[in-house]
C-alpha cells in the first residue's frame, strides 16, 4: 500500500509499505498480459427495501456495508473472469485503507492504494428497490483526489490494456491524472478503455468536454443513457443510433443495455447485438462494472468484440444475483 504524506499535487507515492506488490514483476521479453485499472475505491452501503420508502418514518431494509467503486469492481470482475494479472491505482482514506486493500488482495487484484491524508474513503449509499434497480447517493471523498503525483510509470510495465474509470474525469486533479495515464499508455502502444460511469456527472461536466478529454482511447463502454447523452441525441433515440454515432469518434463502442444485452459498434455502424444472460436480479449495483471486467478479460484472452461482449453479459448476469458490486 502506498502512503501519501502530502496534499494531492504536493508529492507522490514516495513510500510503499512491505505489503504492496511491485507493479511489474515481468520477465524481460515476456508478452504483455496485465490489465491496469485506474479508478475509484469506495465503501458501499447497500440498502435493499422491498417496499417503497416511507417518508418521515421507518422503512424495513436489508443493509450491508461492502467494498465497492466502479474501478475496483471492474478490476475484481476481470480477475473473476480469468484475467491473469490485474493492477489497480486508487485513493482511499486512512480509516478503511487496510480493509479495502485486503478485500482487493483477496479478490486477486494487485492494489496500489494511495492513502489520502485529509479525506476519508469515498462512500456510496445505494438504495435498491423491489425491482433491483438502484439510486445512488455519492460522496466521492478521497477517490477523486487522485492526482498526477500519484502516477508511477512502472504501473504500465508488462501491461496489455489500461482501463480508466469515467469518474476520474469529474474532478480536476483526477482528470489530470487520467490524461497523464492515457498519454503514457498511448506512448507505449497500450490499448485504453473508458467507462463514462455516470450520466448525471456527464451532464454536469458536458458531453463534448468529456469526449475531448478521452480523445485517443480505443474502447468506450457507456450504458444507454450515457451513450445518448454523449452522442447528443434526445431520449427517444435508440441506443443503436447512439452507438453508431460514437463509433465515428472512438474505434470500438460497446453500449450496455441491462436486460437487453449489449450493442457493439465500429466505424460508424453497429456490428453486433449481444443478448443478455437470464438472471434473477437481486441488486443491479455494479452490473456495468462486472460487464467491463468480463469484457476486458475476454479481450485480453484474444476474443473479438462481440465474443468479449458476451463474456461481459455473463459477468453482469452473475453480478445482479448478489448484493453489492463485487464477485
């Protein structure tokens, strides 16, 4: 685990504890195989309430506190889906750093966690209704305080792919880090993917500003709402049209559609429509992250886009059958 002793921008991950695995560990000449994820680690408080919320009184619910975060979830699902090596760079608060590190290690992820000296770990309260759909209350905390000083070039040693959580683009310091990581990956010929993460945050940032910030990526992984917003299309417009439009700017666009599966678009047209796997949904928290992890693990294994999207759908179907966003 990396400990930062200064405010973001004033220093970097200069000291690593004995528990932190080295980012490389790759034999000279070995083919690239690692997936590097830069993103968020948060604490999820998941409240499942079968009945509608009752204002001004109690509503019975099943409540659990679980490790989460879009970047961390995707990393864990990539391991669960067969990725041989997955690394994660993220910021956490002092109060839960050990817990989060251990959860990631237990999942098979190699974490490089920067401990923020001022802010606690981000927290998300997920309110899950009878239909398994969720509403989020988000306190980003330390997660969006990642900054360029937290980056280490050796994170990309032996890497085949870099994945950036879209949440990074919603704060100045973490957006600067994402830009640095993207440039570093492109300089090494490493493919880069981005999950836009949040239609609400995208609208606040501005779709064109987001697309300019991610220019040069290889894969974009939005859901339907995010795809329409980024393509500048009205809500009634279909996901297929949005996917096709976005694939004129990004070589490969995969739009997730929940129970409707996923669309794959390349070169301005939809090239595949992938069906979802049947599942009895309990909690949809992290389903998109699971898709991302399964999809990227399949690409690493040599699958084409459509087959990789099928792997993503299988991971997402498994994710919705359990509480929280992790395997």
